[in-house]
């Protein structure tokens, strides 16, 4: 736990009403930060300010970020977590679906960052953490569209880090493996055999279980904190060994 490192900090978490975003908002708050959650639906946890916004609307995003910063009294940390999933091989989604998922997962991140940067530039220890995925670095079946967006997030993280390092703004990302989140839960519920599908997802990760949202939140909190002051342009895997290990079963 890095409680002392976030006392007095201010943070905005997108997609903060559920899953990894909710766990992150709760953890940052418990670590002493003042936190706002941005989401298009749901509610923020106790002690966290909530701003409702859809990241596909630039004007709404700009207004929501300004509202969050006013409530917080500044901005030190931006966690770009909002995103949606997609299934299918490369030929199995329409052009409209490709545009829709990229609009949320990639351009949505750009809209929020663009709106937040004028405020982050006033911080002496500004940090941006993007939620990426192991799908950016490992070929996963039936995830072409989703993987493409997360590959873009990884590249964008590196480019942003290069552009902003001279201003003292650090940019990193976390690469979760398959996490036990509401989206994965909905996928399992829709499967012909949810128990078998869960077992297959667990077996795909060397640790033999799904990643917990709270574990990803811990990695985000570290990257957001001054404890990671010399870390920028880095992707931190929280994937149960999925990317790097090749085990004999």
C-alpha cells in the first residue's frame, strides 16, 4: 500500500463507476487522494465526486473535466480507464462497430486527456495512467477489434510520454490480463456453458485464475504516485503471467 504517497493529490478516473475504474477510484480515495469519477452511467463510491459524461462527445467531456477539476480544486492524476469490449475475428464486425469501439477506447482517451492537460500542467507531480490490456502484446483469439484498440492505446501511451516528459507529466499504462469485471461477467453469462468458459479463461492465465480489479487498481495507484517518479513510457503487466510465461502443463 502506498497511502502516504497520494495524500493531498487530486485524481480523475474515467469509467469510474464499475470494474477496474471503480476499484481504482476507491483505492485512490483510501490512499488520501481527492477523487472524481467520470462515467456515462452509475454512481461513484462514497467520498468520490461523480460527473456524468460520454467520452465520445468532445464538448460534454470538456465540460465534465472542468466540473471535476472545480470540485477537486485541481488535478494531479488522470486515469484513462473508460472503454468497451468487442468480440470477433477480423471479418466479424462491421465498419460501424470498428468506428464505435475505436471512438470510445482510443479517441475517447484522447478527448479526456486533451481536456485535462491544461489542468495537469499546473501540477508539480502530474501523472497519466491509461488502462491498456495484454491484448495489446499477445495475440488472443476472437478479439481482433478489441486488440487493435488496445494496441493503439499502448502506442499512444508511449507517444504521449515522449511529448509530455519535458513538462514533467509522466504517462504510463497498465496491461491487465482477463479481469473479473462486469464486462467479463456478461460474456460468461452469454456463453453456452458459463462454467466451462470461465474455466478456459482461468486456464489461459499461468496463475490459474482471473485477475482481480483491485490488483489492477494497485498497479494504477503505484504508477500515479510519486513513488513512480522515474517511471514514464512504461506498460506494467498485471496479467497473472499471461504475456511472459510459457508453462508446460
